[in-house]
C-alpha cells in the first residue's frame, strides 16, 4: 500500500504507458458507438492507476487500447516511448510480453484442457523461453507465489474454485515478468472472502515485483484500496482524475460525487 | 410511488405473527455417484410483515437453495427431506402442487438476479404482466392492462404506457430489473423473495432499486433479500441470517450483526469487506475456501478455516445458542464467559 507518494500526482515517475487523446468508435447497424472519446491517461513506472465507471462507460475498451489489442480510431498509445501503432509486428510481439492482463472470468481465460501448471507454462513456451524443465520449474514457483500448492499443478482449471482459478490466471500473467499488469474487474466474480484474498495477493505482488498496474473496477472501494491515482469514466470520457485520496475525499465532478454517494457503507 | 392498495395480507398467517416461518429445513441433492449432498441443513427463520430479512452468505452456502426449497422450485436432483414452511396458515411443503402454483407468483413474489433469464424473451411486457394477473385470476382482462401499466409506473419506468409494448431485450439492464420487480409486485404479494436483485446492476441503479423495495416494505410487504453484499443488508434489511455450508451460523438484527459479529465466520466476512474509506484498515481475508458439500467438516463446518477454533470442541455439532432476545449464534464461544472479544 502506498503512503507517502499519494499526494504527488504520479507524473513524476517516467510514464510506462501513455494514451494521448485516444478515441475508439465502433460501427454498428444502429450507428456509431463512441466507446472511448478523447482520453489521455498515463501509468508511471511502479504506479497503480485505477479506472472506475459503470457498465458501458468505456473502461474495458480503454484497457484494450492501452494494451494494443485494438487499434485506436484516433490518438496514439505509447508504451515505453514507442507508438504501438507504428511498431512492426515482430517487435510488437516482444513488446507484448511486457504487458499482461487478468480478466474478470478466470475460468473463461484459462485453457480448460490444460492443467494448471501447463496453463502457466504456455506463455513461456509461446515466447520460446527456457527449456521444458526450466519452464516447469518456473511455473511451479509462480503457482507457489500466488498461493497454489504445486502439488495441485496437475489438476485442471475446472477442479479449482473461482478464487484459485484467478490465482492461476495471475500466475500465468506474471510468467513473462511483465512491467505492466492490466486487471479488468479481477475480483468481480468472486465471493467477498475470496475477493479479499485476491486483493491482498495483488497488493503484495505489485510491491514485491515493482509492477505498474492498471486496475479497472466498478467497485469504488476496491479501487480506493489499490490505486495510487484514479480516473473516473463516464460515457467514454474521463470526467475526473486525481490522486486516490484527493479524489475520494474531495470529488469535484458531479458524476464522481453521484457514484460515491451511491456506495452503501457496511460498518461506517 | 403511488401504490394505494395494501398487500394481500389476508392470505398470511395469524394476525401479528410472522408472515413466513421456516423450521428446520433440510434439502439434499443427489450427486452423480448417488451420494446425498446436504445443501440446506436445518435452517430456520421468520419473516415479519413490513420487515426485510437478509440471507447473507457466499456461493454454495445454501442461501438460494433455501429460497428455492421454500418456493418448491428445486431442480429434479434436489429434494426437501425435512422441515416446515408455514405461510398463510399452511405448510407449503405439504400442499399439492396445484395449490402451490396458486401461491407462487401471487402471494409470494419472486425477483431473481438475472431478469433476462427470468423473463420470456418472446413476449412483450404487456403479455408477461397481464397473463400473470389473469392466470391467477386477480382481476378481469379489462383491468389487467391498467394494473400492469400502473405497476411499471410504480417501479419508476418512465412512460409506462409506451414501454409496456416493448420486449425485455429492448430495455437496459436496470430497466429490465425494474420490469421484473413490477412483475413480482403486480399481484400485491404479501411476501417478496429477492435473490441478489441488484448484483448485476450498477451502483446508482442498485440504490434506486433498493429504495423501490423499501417503499414496498413500508406498505407492509415482507421481504427476503438473498445477498452476498453486507452493504445491501445494512442499507435495506432489518434482520440478517448468515449462512455457511447449508447452516445458519448467526441470526441478528442487521445493525447489531455488523457492529459486533459474534460468529467467527460473520466476523471474517466483515473483515473481508472492502468499503470506501477503509484504505488504511488492513484486510483480514478468511484463509482457505468454503467446504465442498461432499466432504463437509465434522461439527462446526467453519472450524478448519477458523483462527479461533479449539479442537476437539469445534468438531462437535454447534447448536444455535440464543443470546439476548433477537440473536442466536452457532458457536460455543458465544456463550457467557467464553467470548473474549
């Protein structure tokens, strides 16, 4: 958990990834859908940026643009100073290893016919890292790091609970030692007690590995807990952005206030 | 809201008594290899008119199966093996299916998590709402449409006269959820069972839906709210029942439960809750995973995950111990002298 650097806007850190006035328009029969409109956002090295918003606000599309999984309609995304749209395919493949993603539905994101350990080994194999033996060792160590006993490595994803599946998905995302981890609603399909376990794990790993994180959630309390800086999205735009503490204590935009006002307290 | 009619309280139990009394409910599922899985294991609770009861628990705790048992909507592999469900002076578990069908949807309304799955996608809202009224013989055909429009208006759907002609898929998620609530309340049920009604909607919509349900409660409807969200329980429910592995582990007025949970599992749930402004409070996740029903731990089902467990004492069955007037806890520590919190 960050403490002292919360008040600095985080721009002091060198940006690892930066979106410059990006827009994404999807065409459909009913007309154009402007999913992301003129958004600028950067994530500094070692920084965690949270994106909150309701369904359809464009937060997942923004993540896909930042990851270079979809081309921007306009604007550009730079990863470590390189414009993702102009990087040639071969180099992009190398660059991609440095950014990994964790999704909401762990079961849907794991290969069901691969064992847990094979799932974690797969990105290493795809990128030709190490030998079969070394990949296996690395995968075992990763599983252990996320709290899955390597003795269970031969089980298939369906034999694990949702929380354990998410741990395996996190281990796989970390296999290539990425600089950037993008988490899109990583705890939204999990039970409260399991959500707490995964949040604690993500907080721990982020610190231990010095990861930069983009953390997307509709759950404001989760974002408040993990992010150094938060962007609030509504209808494809960032309506407010600021250091977590400032934004949650003194929200300026009416929409941010409306969102915060709708959260139901548990104990306070 | 503009509801004037009182709920159909005439069909409920003795005046002043609880609307619904569930006693020692047991439900089993047959697994593929023929073994019996105890999904609900001796659950009891009451619902009072004009009050809301939260049934709190995580997936697999048996909260939804309990509701389906009460409504007798279990899948074919499931069976209620023991217990009583008293509603309107009758034990619902002993009613012929024909009579049960008359109660379900008329005297007991139901709202589920996913409106898209609960509604018929090929029927307009008008058909869904009016057929429901006519089937139950609540009113005449000429009145039905008017009542349906009024119900849609009551749940805050703008332009109900026009919207009643649309199909469920033409509505947004929040509007669809409201339409389902309209369907559940159009017959003015005495009891409303809502199973995670706001889990799939955005926070701002969640608040509106809860406020809508609160209006019903104020008019005398008894509500059961199945939820995993303690914030929802706190905002909306007068009383709470916490379930774990098919059992009630704690029962208390919601405020008391949340200010001082007595069962270690309830305390663990609270310690796992992330809420606004709690950034500096360390999380205390409950270690491990909920038990598999096929291999339920002996005695207190929570003891393998409990940091305060004492063996072999916790391997004995833990009865619900009454503490004070309205609270009960299934943990021996809750008895006087043992609770060192």
